[in-house]
C-alpha cells in the first residue's frame, strides 16, 4: 500500500510460446525466468498482491513456488497467440473482485523483463503519485536516433520516418525513447477492454541495461550474460 492506495501486480504468463518453448519458466542462471519478476515484486515496498495470470498448470506451480498468488487460471480463450493482454487483465481484475480483492492501481509486470528491480517498481509508483496523470509506462533512451532511420518504398527510394532535417550535429539530436515493456501502471477504475498500456501517458525512464525485453534467443542470452557478469 502507498498513501492509502492498494496496488495490484499482475504478471501475465500464458503457457504457449512459439519463439522460445516454455519461455516464461525457462532456466535463466539457475532460476525460472518468471522468478526474477516475482522476486522484484515481492521486494517492492508498495505492492499489496502479486497475481500471476496464466492458463498453464505448470506455470501456476512454478509461480506458487516463487511466492506469487494464482487463485484461478486464465480462461483458455484469453491465452491464444492472438489474445490481447488487456482482455486477460480485465478478466483477472473482475475475478479478483469476485473473491473480495479490490485495488486502486494496477502494476503490470511482464516476466520477459527480468532485469527490472523492486526499486524501479517503487520509484515508478512514487513518480506517478506525484503527477495528475494516472497512467505510466517504463521507457529507455534509444541508441539509434530515428532522424537517421529510413524506410524503403517499392521503387527502392528511401523515406524518412520523421519530418525533420537530418543535417544536424549528433550532439544536437533530440533524445528519443521507446516503451521497454517492464512496468505499466494504471488506475483500475479507468481500465477497460480498449485500454492500450503502451499508450500510457507518463514515462518512467530506466537505464538501457535493465530494459531488455526477451523476445528471442539473442535477448535471452544477453540477459544470461548480464546476470553472470553482475555476479562476478
């Protein structure tokens, strides 16, 4: 709880994963991937309830062993490759309310961002609380400035993605950021099936090294290497 507000952490972890088999519970330096997110959530000073939203009995068992709550499984209709996270979130909030668990804010923590820390979670909560805006997303500064990025049309011609003159010194480039997928915070009373978490208004800046979002094998190896080097 923070300033008399209850915070619900939802960790979405469906069973199916085409890119990396059993990605959410794959071994990462001796621990299942999801354990890193659960551990950070448990260390948070402000999270009141940590719920893993999954359709998989196997993931449920691992999540319970790691200290999260899984009072019910996600409906199979919300666990396909085309399912939207927001639909699973709305479903989970309603199911939790059915068992008497009510909250003021949702903190969505994807298990594919294992390097996000409890301090990141708590600082994001504090940062949002001090603003009138009631939605936040974590971001990191990008290395490749979009001023120099182009698309190619069917004739092979280059097209800018920004309507901006690229004849400028690199030190004068604006800073640009990307949504890194690690932390989303929303007022629960404003969440509905049309909510787009990636379009949350306030940005909480995280360092690049803690912003890896595991989407493929290369990302997974980068995380493993980061953790191994951190232990040296």
